[in-house]
């Protein structure tokens, strides 16, 4: 896993997500700044003893089969200082897995090395062809729960994955439906909605829930993207709200965030967010917000519990931090409200 000079930063959220949730074994992380330590030493919540090494070459004796580009930089371009490691991995016949917007298969040098050494480059963000939205998602029998956010990068994927885990442990036939590059790396399938041409993004979301129902007949947790008042990323949020045909919404918020990241736009209040999301769905296929998943990672225990209590008091909805406190209490509280809703008809 490549995350040089970045592993403990939020830029390495790809690496963090895969370590936390993928079924694949992570044998090493490349970050020369932290070489000689292990993941648990620097990020205890990931609960991994994978060693951190100085270079790709130093990881080869651990017999990796793939190399993951473990960062998600703004704009999604490949940093120049990653090229040597990717070149070395291809020479060692390792698969390259990348979630960047830059397609590594389009890089002439990397493509030639992959062919020459009989390996492959998996560009996670390369979407399959998508049709226009057809309405088939409205006939999905499984209940569809979409995680929606107060902003981008607040924990929508994590909330969905944790609630899937709780649902399965309670005996439900449930699946995680990935819509972004990290979720795809974890689940091994999916479509990066942010790479689909706008008119076809709802159709891509529809295809995802149709595939999700083939994997689980009872309950689908659709990974949310963006945020409804994020000036850059709201379009992907809308594509999932309509194309994903959710029956219920779980609102996700990072309590440390007061403004949309990178923009001077305030985070909406809980009530305003609920009103906005429910209002949008109400014009096509109603979907209520049934609970709130808070990200309290930057809080101590007392502050975290106070934030959870405040959200419950303000909204009257079940609320918890599904990482800090586990997902079962929130899942048990929202499960009775997970029912199929019907599309509006004139």
C-alpha cells in the first residue's frame, strides 16, 4: 500500500478504508516517514499490525500480490514521486490498484510495463457504460438505505459498512453497495459515480441497486457521496437520491465540521439537512431520514456523548457514532423504520 509522507493524513483515506474494511490482507504500508513502526502504532483505531516500510522494494520480501495507491489527493492526479514505486511494482509483476481520477492504464509507460510483465492495472474509477435511469430501481424488493451527508468526507461509507455489519449480525440478508473508489476497493465491485457523465449518473446508481439486490434480497446500504449543499459535489448526491431510489436515509455528520470543506459555506443544521433531503426525495419517491450517524473521532468520550445527545434532542431521531460505540444500537433503533416506499404517481 503506497502512502509515502501521507499515511497519517486524511489524504490517505483510501489506505485507511481498505485496512479497516477489506477482506484482503494488507502486508505492508509504504511511508518512509514512519518506517519501522506498524499501523497500530500510529493509527490505533485501524487495529492492524501491518508493518510500515520505507519503500516498495522493502515490502517485496513480504510477498505482496498487489500494490494499492493509498491516497486520494484533491483533483485525483498521480503524484510524480509515486512513479518509481509503481514502475518497480510492475517490474515485480504485481497488480496495481488505483482510485485516482488519472487513469493509470492511459499512461504509456505503465501500460507497456503491465503488458510486458503479464500483470494488470485496475483503475477503480473507470466506470462501466451506464444507461439512462429507467425506473427499474423502483421495483427493487430489497429495502434501500442511502447514507447522506452534511458534507463530503464525513463518514458516509463507514456508516454504511458498519450498519451492514450490524444488519448481518442480526440475521438480515444485507449488502453494501459501493459508489466510490474506496468502497469499490473494499467490496471488489461497484461504480465510481463521480466519473459518470451527469445525465447517466442516476442510471448508474440504478444499475448498482439492481446488482445489489442480486447479492442480498432483504436490505441494501447504498454508499452516499458528496453533500447536498457542497458546491462541488452536490450533483453526485442528487444522482444517488434519485437513481438509487432509497426507501430511507441515514444522515452522517462530522461534529468537528462547521463549514463545507474548502468553501465558505456553512454546514446546515440537522433540521435543515433533514428537511432538504426529505424534500428532494418527496417529489419523486419519499424517503425519510430514520437516524443520524455522527463522526466524533476528534472528540473525547464526554464531548462525543454530549454531541450524540444534542443531535437526538434536536431531531428526535436515533443517533450514535457507529465506530466509537459500535453500530448495533443505531441499527436496532432504525430497523423498524426500514420499510419500502412507493414512487409518486399523478
